[in-house]
C-alpha cells in the first residue's frame, strides 16, 4: 500500500442537505485524512473546465449547471490507497447501483445528484488537486 492524495468534492445536493459532517466522518473512520479544504461556489466556466473530459457526453450541460448551482466543499484526502478507497466509500456513480453503506447509496438521490466527486486514477488526482490547490495549501 502507498500513501496517496485524492480530490474529493461534496456536491451541491449534499451541501444543501447539511450532511458534510456525515460524509467527512466516513472518510476519517476509514483513515482518509483531510489535508486541504475550501468551500466555494464554482462559476459555470470553472465547472466546465473541471469536467472538460466529459464535454462530448450528453449529460455535460446538466452536470456543469448542477455543479455551479450552489456551494461545494472541495477537499484533498490523504491515506493508504486513498484514490481507490475513496471510490469505494463513495459507491457507484448511480446511487441505485451503489452498495449499501456507501455515501451514494445512503445519501444520494440520482446519478446526476450523487453527493460526491472523487478522482478516479493517480494522474487524474494530481491534475484535479492542482486545479483547486497550490502545493503550499496542503498540510500534514
Ligand atoms: P464519477 O467518477 O463516479 O463521479 O462518474 P463520472 O466521472 O463518469 O461522471 C461524472 C459525473 O457526471 C457523475 O458523478 C454524474 O454526476 C454525472 N454522470 C455520469 N454519467 C451520467 C449519466 O449517464 N447521466 C447523467 N445525467 N449524469 C451522469
């Protein structure tokens, strides 16, 4: 196992439900530690850039609109196998397919309002962390 960092975003649906404590508690119980955090309201342009990889997908416009519809909490999580572990804790993209006990199964409504984002690979994690944070903003 190696120590990794990954980007996590608590999305506008979960922010509106006031469940950030529940979500962060699930990370901390699984030894994923928050080493950077910022609450922000993404502009449409920031959301477009962040999800650029999906620009050709039919859901891109809805995704950008949703992610810029309200505040989000952007975090860097650190721990052993943080990238895969975070994906496990999140559950499948579609909450209806997510395993019981995962964030998306327990706390999300639908594939487009699915509570959390998490980087899916090492290169993506590096890119996504650098999108939001300067190296000196990470502690620990
Ligand atoms: P993730 O890594 O599990 O978040 O999933 P992806 O990177 O594949 O997709 C990014 C986000 O786009 C997902 O979290 C969903 O909110 C949204 N999304 C993905 N696939 C679909 C889809 O088929 N329909 C809709 N409406 N949204 C989708």
